[in-house]
C-alpha cells in the first residue's frame, strides 16, 4: 500500500502489541503537539496558524490509527 511512506507506525501493526504501540504513538503525538500548540495559541497571529496545524495533526493521527487497525485486520486474514 502507498500509505506506508506517510504513516510508518501504522504498517507495524501486524499483531496486538504492534497495534497498541501504533495507537499509543499517534495519541502521544496528538497530546504533546496539542499541549504545545495550546500554549502558542495565545499569541495573536500564531493562534490562527496553530489552529490549522492542530487540525492537521488531529486528522493525521485519526487516519494513522484507522490505517493501523486496517493493517492489523489485514494481517489477521
């Protein structure tokens, strides 16, 4: 699949441990960047940009988790 280049953690979800690790990594990325962007959001011009970046990171994490689950389900077949 072509998504492995953009979602490297999702392709490692061949078993339950890999799935849990992939989901944990995507959640940690979202939490850490969300906290950092939340701090930077108080700056007027940067606030708009952090909102956009935050939304993109959220979408990236959700898609990565979905791809990890799909990879896990595909490996079970």
